[in-house]
C-alpha cells in the first residue's frame, strides 16, 4: 500500500500548499514559454520542493497541458514523472550519494543530448544539492551558464548557505525560490481532507497534535498520520497520537501552570516523579511547557495562539490572570538559559527540577527598577497559597550588610548608601570621635567616589596614628588593594581630614593587626592579583575607565 505522503502528493501547481508565490511564477513561466534554464528551490524539509520540481517537469512534457500552465496529471508522461519512474527526459539525482566531480561530469555529458521527443524538455532534478562538492559545482558551472536548448536544471536544498559558501558563482546563474513553512492550520486542514478521502474519522485535538509536531512539514505530518492509522482501527484520537509520538499529556502541562500560579514549589517533585515513571522525555516536556507559557503570554497580549488543544486552551484561560506578562517573560528567559544544560547534562532531571522550582518561586523576586527609583520596594502582593500548604515566605529588601569588623572594635553600624547629588552630607562636619569609630563612615565616603578604592579601604583596619602617620593594615595580603591605596592615598587622606578634622598621612601594611606582617603565600588569588597588576601597569587607563563606570576589574582566567 502506498504511503499517504506519496499517494496525496500534489499533481498541479494549484495543489501546492502555502507556496502560492512559487506556483504562480512557475505556472506563468510555463504558460508564456519563459522557463529558465536553472532553478534553486530552498526551504525546510517536507514543504514541497521536490514536488514542485516534478510538477514543473510534468508541465513541460505534458501533451494535455492547460493553457494556464498546469499539467493534466493523468497522462502517461505525467504518471511516470509523478511516480518517480524511469524516464528518458526527467532524471532525479540524489546529490548526497552522487556528489563528486565525476558524477557532475557525467551529468554534464548526458545533458548535451536532445530530448526523446520533439517539444519535450530534459529536466534534471538534483535533490540535497548542498552536498555537491566544490569541484562538482565547478564542473557544472559552464553548462549552467550556457545550457543546450530544452535543458532545465532544478536544484533542491534545505541549506542554501552551504551552496553560497561552496559555489557562490552558481547562485547568479539560477532563479531562486524560497519555500515557506506550512502553518498548523493549513496542515490540519490538509490532514482532514486526506482523512475524509480515506473515510476515517479523527478528533480535532489529534490533528492539532500532529500539526504541531510536524513543525511546518506536510510530509512529516502525513507520515505521522500513517503511523497512527497503523496503530489501530477506528477514529484517530489524541491519546493514540500521544502514544505514537511519546508526547506529554495536556493535564501535566496544566498541572505545571497550576504549581507556578499557586506558588507551590513542593508540587514540583511529585510532577517530575510521574513524568520519569511514565518514561517521558524531559527535553520534550520542557519544550511543551515553554510553548504553554508562550501561548499564555500571547493570550495576555491580545493574540490568539495557534496549535492548542482544547484541554490546554482551557488551562491557559484558567490561569491567565494569575501570572503577569513580566513573570512569563522572565520564566521563558530562564527556560532559554537552561535548554542547553537539559540536553547536555548527565542528570537532566535535576536541571528540570531546578528550573521548575525557580518558576514556582518567582514571587520571591523584587522589582529592581522600583528599588532604584524609590530606595525601597514594597514586596509584591501575596499569591494564594497552594492547597494544603502555607504560602511561601517572601524575601524583603534588606539594607546593606554591616562592614566586616577587622579591628576587634565590636559591632560596626551599617554603612548607609551615598547621599543623592546636591544633598548635604551628614558627616560633612569634622568629628571628635576616634578614627576606629569613624572608619565605616570613611569607607562609605571613599566608596561613593571610587568603588574599587572603597573596597580596598574596607579590607583594612586603622592601627595607630602617631606623628601624623596613620597605619592601616590589610587583613589579608592583597597586592592590588595595597597598590591602589598607596597610589591614591591623597584621596583617602582628604576624606579622613574632612570627616575627623585630623590631618594624617596614610601608610599601608599587609598582615594581621595583632602581629607582624605575615609572609606572602602564593595562592590562586595572589597569582590572579599579580596578573591584574601586570595588566594595569601596561594600561593605566584601565583604572580611569573602572572609576568612571563604577566597575571592578577582575581576572576570570
């Protein structure tokens, strides 16, 4: 029995699905006698490239051709070409297995002979043309430029960029047609027409699943339909399609939407358990979950998504108001970032569980724009707790952590952020407090002018101030911090004078505040510091750029 993809292959230009722009030009060229000598048909697999080439060959050699340019499709010539049978005037070549220069020379020599009958054309259909070698294209170049009368070359490929890279001069000698992907609606309509012709019933959801899985290829859709018909008798159901393709049921996608909308991280693990027990492909599941989120986002933005089963559409309507478009975009971004990890990981289950947990905890994030604009953001409104569980605790926006106490002086107050431009500084007037107590304020003031210099100063503690010299000790050896502090000591001294009223000169030592400077140990951090020091010495503009942009230079080697 002939497969559906072959039995229902189009026989006329008018039957090409979604490729009207190609059909109109080729039909007009045949009707007006303006057929070119070379064509390049490009596009995804299964969208009608080889079929269009055969219809063109049929039209050029059909004795009963319509005045519009369409072949009759019923005569002996049309039947032989349509079936792919041996034909003297129409030759199909698979370039994947006939790709060498000798094959191209043989094709060139055969093209020099006239057609078998007067008025016929010799048509050479070369499929998978991107597989031809550079030498093979070079052998065909001259005949493509000046072919014998009545000879037409048709090259079909899914990867035209390879031809452009291998044989760019060939492209200027061919007329190019780009075939489009076929949408789910058009595929579903053609499948329904095929089933009506076969006298077989089918559920709408079943045809929707097949159309979505075909990904724009009509041949793939008909092949899947053939598999479903081979599985059992009776109407084609959505359950049968899922069994054939190994698809995840819609109720699991609905459950995924529920755990995200209800903010229920605990529901992630039972869901993944059921998927694994059922032998579902986690990559396919995450792709389907992404399509569900995309469809919900389209609904929220006023667009009706195609290719949804009725069950999934109802689930989207049920939860569409529980998630904001911003959350959906962030979730899709997380999915995009995790796709490669899911495919490569030795433990994809862990990656999928982590992703779903992050989706379910999306309410624990804060709006950074609100934080920057108002200084403090109110947490989002609490979502309804999941059934049988308490609502998850929310993360409050916290003030900056207190400075680390490196001088043994007890707890230090939290460092306040720098005041807005133009506002009076709270610590602008000199203070009589000891430098140890003022040190956090000094660090904060320095950090407001230079982030890196402030970080370097924060890693120190004041030891003693004698004879106008202030000794500060780095808690851990850090040549980069020490060099920066020594280079910009004047800026630190100005801040100390302004806040404390004391004029001191800064002296930096490395080591413990309680003992002598410790000998430097070679560690990974110190090696990175040495490399950075060398880079900074070669290009002093790095420091200037880092200060201007409030950046920190790090070594990620």
